[in-house]
């Protein structure tokens, strides 16, 4: 995958996904769901597990600082970039942790507004939730795929 695509695809795909979901909800006038509280609560668990996994992976990555592969990553730079590949991987990991935390906090807050009678508020909450869920999933996928390629 090209560097520019690798860097931007989680946010770009998630933005379009959230926007399309909002317009689908709005256009088809999807009724508010009684299950939204349960879905948001399950997403809180998913987000918390993701944060724990990523924090553990980040800790292990720091622990491997003296290994040859990590030393190579620290000295390798992509063309036209000032930061090393190691720094980019760390940035991806921190980004995934932050997005998973934001998703978790949004879902905790969304539980309080889940039973709203306002359709537009329901559509906004649902679209933002789907945007954050997709962003967190793609950020997690990016980190896992990079770490898996390092282990090969």
C-alpha cells in the first residue's frame, strides 16, 4: 500500500461511510430503534477491549527497542519524509488508541441521548457512531496489519 493511502484511508473511508449512513437514514426516514442503547453499550465494551489491546501492543513495541528489526525501523525513512518508519508506526498506534477512546466516550455519552424523540438527533448520533466505529476499526486494522507484516 502506498504511504499516502496508508496514512489517510481510515479517516477518508470513515468520513464517507458516516456521511452515506446519515443520508440513507435521512432519505429513507429510518425509525429510531429501541436497541440503540444495547448497541452503544456493546460498543463501549469493544472500544475498551481495543484500547487495552493497543496499549499492550504499544508497550511490547517499546520493549522491543533493542531488537534488530526495531533498530532498522528507527533508521529507515520513507522518501521525502523526516520521520522514521518506527515513528510512523508509533503514531498509528497512538492514533488508534485515541480513536478507540473517543468511540468509547461517545458511546457512553450517547447512551444518555439514545431514547430521544428527535429523529435528526438520532440520525446524527447514529451517523457519528458509525463514523467513529469505522474509523476505530480501520485504524486498528492498519496497526494489526503493520505489526503482522513485521512478524513475518
